[in-house]
């Protein structure tokens, strides 16, 4: 590979993984889960009005079912749908983070 080609590749901005939200949106999603979801599931996601959303409590539950719950809510329960607030791929991202241990909140976007 030529030095010019290598330099051009190095100058290209990093491309996010397909379906992965950008860093600012990640911050917004973490805040949303910690604050909005946390109002029922506990600010530490250990449970409250709603069940715990910890990796241990969600272990073994089908990912597609968890994503469907985020997007569509649970009719007949206080769990509201978040479709329109989060995109399908963002709901998948949230579920993946919940299953591995959700990150802490660094505050709302400015």
C-alpha cells in the first residue's frame, strides 16, 4: 500500500457499526433508560414498580421479546411503548446493554 493511500485511510473518520447509535445518541439513550425507565424500574434498574432490568434478571429471556417490549410496551400494565421515542435498532442496542450490565448516566445532552 502506498504512503498516500495509507495517509488517506488514516484521515477517514471512524465509521460507527451499523445499527450502533452515535456517541451523543448513546448518551441520550443511557439517560432515557436511567431516568425514564428508572422511574418505574428503579434508578439503579434493580426494580421498583416494574421488575428489575439487570443482566441477571433478564438472563435467558429472548432478546426479540425484550426488544418488542421496549417498542410496544405491555398492554394492560403500566409499561408504555417507546416506539417513536427510540428506533428499532436503538431498542436492540438498549436490550444488548441491559443484558451485559447497563452503563451509568453521565447526564442529559446539552
